[in-house]
């Protein structure tokens, strides 16, 4: 019997899998009331220009978002599956630690700050021996743990948690404390290697005020940059914060990782959703 041709490819099937995933309303911006919230995860990206351009795209539609590459979407799906697995494990954790003072307070809940336009959705919050501990889950490539450890040694840090991930935890702590959960003095980043599930949980000290002040400063800068962008638009001008140093470099060397493009033909961002627009040399910054 001759094998009949299929009406779809393996890539078509994978796209169907990806497109069928439920969308989290937490990522809807602006919210139902029309208010814009800066997400803790967007602060960690380290680029005010990107924050402003993404807001312009989602509120005015005047700026197109770059399509996410298929491999990037697949990595996000793998990350989602690991998140779900860890969530189940976290909820089950107290049953395998009888007598231990470990309580799961929150899992995947959004917290909106009462005073500033900041929202965070910690992957989970524990109470351990009376102390509030917030954690976030990150999936990473093979050997990333080795590079993180080397970077921490080179920079003299006491934890292998990346600085941008520490900042994200600080933003989560701010939002939790604004809603009466705290004080939050400690955090953890659960790093999971995508291929083999290797888990590492470096601690993060959240007892000081420096990181919280840094979060508030970034939110203030983003609000000011957005106001300048809106005013410039009314006057027929494009007013944007500066690009990250090296963003317009042609190759990988000297170019920030978050400014890399999928290909030199499309200029679409590999990690940034507004890279092709942002890196247009006709724009200021």
C-alpha cells in the first residue's frame, strides 16, 4: 500500500501545540480598567527603551511586535511544563516534611502594588520557620549553571543567582509587602536545566533596601520615559530612552544578549519583541 501524503508537517503540529496553550490573563496589559502595570519580569530585562516601545505597541498598535521564533516558543513551553511540575511538588512538599515548619502561602498569584504601577507574580511564597521566603523558577540551557558560577566568582557575589533575577525577586518582595505579605527578607531562584531537570536553588538576600530602591527607580524612569514618548508623539516627534550600549553592533561580540536578532535578514529580535523597530538607525538613541 502506498503511503498517502500527510496534510500537515511536524512543524504544523508543533505550532498547533503552541497556539493551543491557554493565555495567562496576568500578561494582559493594560488591565480591564485601562491601567498600565509594569511587570516585575520586564524590569529584570534591564532596558527602559524596550519597556516604552512594548507599551506603545500594546496601547496604540503603532509599533509592531517581532514574532517569537519557533525554538523560542518551544523553550517557553518547556519552561511552562517545568513550572507546572514544580508547582505540584511545592504543594506536596509539606506532606513529605512532617513536623517541619514549612507552609506554602501562595503559588502563582499576582500581587499589584498599592502605590506604584508595578505588578509581580511570584512562582511561590513559603513561610519557613516563621520567615517569608519568595521564590521564582527559571529554566536554562545545559552548562548555564557553570557559567553562572563563574560569573559570580568573577564579580565577587555570594550567590550564583543572576543580578537581574535578584532584581525581579526584589520587585516581587515589594508587591508582596504592599499587600500585607511580609516582611520578605529572603528569596530563592530555582534554576532548572531544560534537558535533564537538574535543579539548583541559590539564595537571595532581600533584607536590605538597595534592591527595592532600585526597583522603584526603574519604575519612575519608565513612567517618565513613557510621558516623554506620549508628549513627543503629540508634537510629531519620536522621543525614546537610549538603547543599551552596543545594541547596534553587527555581530555577537559587543552586542548585549537581549539585543541579538534572529537573522540579519529579518532583524527580528531573538529575545526582545521590539528589536527590529528599536534598532532602526533612523530613530534617536
